[in-house]
């Protein structure tokens, strides 16, 4: 267990960096993390314009090893893991029997019989218990490497050019591919993935090496240092919201299925059909039923009039009728207007439907739109 | 940013400055730091009667929406309209240019029980 209730939030391996750059620290899922370093909107715009660096060491990192590692992951993941090649990452959901989301994760295919899963910080203990419950019939060992490792995301349109100065291999990676680099004596996993809607990488490395590696990395950028600025959790949230990437606890919960969330691409409903040696996954039957009858509500974008931002749990109305609920909302720094995601009854969720959002003090008109709000050029 | 000594502070991070029967209300630097970048400010309109402890408006940031309360009751006589056009003034200058509204009050004694700058700084400096 990573319980820290008695000692307060845990520091990440990058704590000295947060201090150096003056991060405003908050307790996020038991971790002491920077909410921001300066203006959130400026951090957000820096990532859209050039680059930003995020400490994401709080994310869970679980290693699966053994002859049944792949078969086990196919049991707990909605996406097919069988057939992944070494150096490939796949986004997947982990579901409960009812098809609700236990978490959304990224699975890395390492060397044979070895996989890495990156999960949400707040769900790590829950997932470890879930996997322990379902693994006795599988020859797989599960090792929680979260505390032994660090993770950061470097995101933005200039990032690949800058990395090109130290590595030719990394900028040649395709999206959702990774490589293991020896940076001097430091072994790092670098994947072309992210959670901002921009190009960039996520880097996993030994916790003890985190600060020296990053200092080396930033030093190598030399005068271009300012091209990648440190960013906090607040900018990470507005960036992912513009890119319509789901945030667990908002767009995804134990009661929300991935099909309603628009994540059908990550659900292999016919898993086990093509490759009978791959068994079905937990929640498959429930999700097949959702697919057969169609979701009752879908995740849509909402563009409210005015300058006020909808917030989680605010009601979406069609006249007097409640037809949905907001999951996330903010004033989009890129679009300079409020945006929101919401689950809305399928009858009202086609694009350009005129609805209202109850903001508490007032009801404002809002139009449904397709997601995402922002796509990188 | 120094916490001004010419006003009183509530536990919910509003400040109150008394001049005769007018009380100017704002929120503290600690509050604006917690909110992060402020994106929208809406105070109740001029002429609204406010009961002691009542809400006077809302402040929104990229992160959250927060209600603003007045410890003292009165009538709203003026609202800082410049914040509508540029809410970031509230982040930059919460104690001066970022004031929120002015209340006309009959009795400002409810403010006597609030913290002075030193007490507030000890709690949230």
C-alpha cells in the first residue's frame, strides 16, 4: 500500500526541481505535486507553442512478467495485448464485470514475457488488488515499480526538434512506440505518447537518476532551455480537456463504460474470436450488451455562450428536462472561450444541438460539438 | 506581496476596508494563488442588498469557481467593472486594482471580529 495518511503527501523524485522553479505544491492522490509554476494559461500556451515539462511520477508503473503475462493482461484489458510487438504502447481500459471503467492505462510491450502498465495514481492500489484477485490462475508476477522509478512528460511542437539534438532515434519513433535509451549510465524508457494533444514524449527512469538526468537533458538544450518550461497539474488538465482526453473520476468512473465515453477503439469486443488462445476480458459481455443496444448517453463537447465555465456535475438541460451532466469544463486558453465535456442523452447529442447548462447562478445556452476541441496542426 | 494593514481579513480569504459607511471588498493574494489564473468575475449588480455572511458574487479560474462572501451586510453601491474586461488584474493586484465591490453599510462592527493583517499572515502568509 502506498498510504501516506500519517506522513502527508509523498514527494516525487523531481522535488528539487519543483523547488528550484518555485512550484505551488498541492496534494494530488497522495503525492506532493506542482499545481503550477506561474500563470496556468502561460504554461498551457507554452506547450501549444513550443514545449512543457510535466512531472508525472505519481502515475502508477506496474511490471508484469512471466509466461502468462500477455494472457493475463488480455484478461484484464479491453484492448488486445496479444500480438503487440516489442517497443509498442497501447491505450486500454481496465473494466469491472459490469463494463464500468476501473481505470484507463497504457500498456508497454517490453522484452518477451514482460510488460509495463502505466495507470492513474488514484487507482493504483485498487488495480493492484483487482489484479491480485484475478491472477491466481495465471503464471504472472506483478511488481509495483512506481516508487523505484520517476516519470516525466515533455510535450509540445518543438520538443522533437530539441530531442533531435541529443538523439536521432527518438524523433524517428512513431506515435505509441517507445525505445529504451542508455543516456550515459542512465537507462530510460522514452515513448512517443502524451496527454496534452501535442507531439512529445513520456520518459520513465530510475528514481535516483531523475534529477541528474533531467538536469543533463535541460543542459543539453542549452540556450533553448526556455523552449521547454516546467508546467503543473492545472495546465495538464486544461491541455487534456482541449484535446478531449478523458480524466479518470470525470469522464471515466466505475459506473461509466468506455463505449459511452467514445473509447470504442480501445475495446476489442471480439477478443478471443480470431485468436482462441486469447481468452475474453473482464466486462466483455456487459460491453457487448451496451454495444448491441447502443449507449443511452454519450460523451459530447459543449460550447457555452458567454465567458463562464461549466464545471463537473452541472446539469445539461433541454428546456426543463435534464438531459445530461457536465464532466469537465474550463475556459479554453487556446480557443479563448469556455468548453465542456458532458454525458448527454443520445437523443440530444448530435452536433449543433442547442441545449442549456445550469451554472447555478444562471442557465446559459450551449451547443453540442464534436470532440476534440483542439487538434494539433 | 505584502498584506495591507489598513483592512480586515476573513477566514474565507476576503478582505474588507472601511471608509466611513463604505466597505470595499476583495479577495486576498492567498485566495488568488489558490484559484490560479482568474478567467471570469461576476458580482451581484449595484443596488443588491446583501445580508451578513451572504454571497456577493463569483470568481472563476481555469481550475475552479469560487463564491465570494461578505461578512458585513449592506447594499452594493459599486462593482469593479474593469475586471470584466481583464480578470487577470485580480491575480496581479488583488489588494488594490483588483477590488471587487463597494458596500454601503449601516454598521461595520461585524468586521471587528475579523483578523488583522498580522493574524492573517500568520495563518496564510
